[in-house]
């Protein structure tokens, strides 16, 4: 089916998910919405995030999206159920949490760690979902919000500062024996190798934990759902699809950071969703 994949996030971090989907499904057009006017979601109330997510989902449906991907852990944790009920199975919707949780459970670990924003950790969504599927799994969860700011400000490129922050958070004794670590935030895949290196250096006598980020598992899940529902774009074309990347607040700084998250600089289109007049048509 020649209709776009709709993806949204609180800002531009979800471009990591969009990129993984674009790599796996090069024939599919993407419409992305980053709610930069409300960034970050990680410290907003659940009510506010649900309200934003519903409006953005409407925007993507108006653009004829055949599937909705919530490319934000925070929005997934508080708005997925509500949006799923709202869509009533007419349009499939995928969150960034379930695919990675299933991948971890299928690996049969005994103790895993989760790092995410404050809001995601407060909702307890990762431990609750993991333990629902594997009740005996021990989970250590930690809010590591400063990583988000560090990456958005491009300061993660200063390895001294990044390594100090990784050390500050991940030398937490709760993580001493974890066999896997879930990166429960859209921004964290950017520093995945640095986190891996930290554990390799600090676990000279024991195996470093396996690091799970959600982006590849989510892209695979999108492909699976589109295939099951016969929604994949089967039309062949010599030109690649033209994606659209909308943001609710535009600044040049946002556009410059797209390279960090999407692997290349992309053009952001300003769509002031929160300032639209109420008209019936
Ligand atoms: N996209 C958010 C997440 O994955 C991180 C940024 C924010 O707090 O809005 O949790």
C-alpha cells in the first residue's frame, strides 16, 4: 500500500527510530512529527503527554498514514494504551517499549538494567512489562535524564564529559551484576558504544552486559505488522520516497542536530500544530 508510515516523538531524538525504519524499509515514505514545542516529554505530566500524543496522531492520520509509530519511550509509556483504544484497530500502532522487552525476555536473563528519562522510570513500565512476561526477572531501573541534555547540546562529543557522566550513572552498585541493559530512551543509541566500552573496561573479570536499544527491534516490528496486514508498499520506483519531517517549533539548532540522530542533515518543516485555528474544513 502506497501510504506513509507516521512516526512521532517529543522532538528529534525519535529520528533514531525513523532512521532505522528508513534503512530497513527503503521503499516506504515516512512522515515524522517532532513536538519540539513541548520538548522534553520526560518531565511533563502523563495528562499533558496524552493530550499532545492524541493531537499529533490526528495530524498523522490526516496525512493518510497507514501505521503509527510512537518513537518516544516517555509517550509510549503513558499514551500507548489510550491511542490504541482511540484507533480501535483501524490503524495499527506500535510503541518503542514492547519490541525490546520481548527481545530481552526471549534471551532468558536473570538480571537486567534499564535506563530512561525520569517520567519513563516513574511509570514503572519497563519492570511491569518485563515481569509480566518473565516474573522471576530481577530488574534495576535508573533515571539518567542528563544524557538527553548532553546529547541534545552535542556535548556527548566531548568524550571526557560523556565518560564521566556514564561513570556517574552506571557505576551504580545495582548494575554490578546485570547481564543486559535496556537503553529506554530515543537518544541513548547515540552513546551505545560508549556505554559498551564503559562496561568492558569495568568488568575485566566478568562478561559485559548485552546492550539492547529499541530502534532495530522497532523497525523489525513495523515491517512485521505491515507484512501481516498486507500494507507494505509493493510499488517499485527508481526514485527514493520523499520523507517529511515536521516540527511544532523550528530553530536552526534543531535542524543542525538532525545529523546526530538521522545520520545526515535533513530539512525540518515547521508545522505550528498548537497554534492552528479551529475551522471545520
Ligand atoms: N524521546 C524521549 C524518550 O524517548 C526523550 C526526550 C524527552 O524527554 O522528551 O523518552
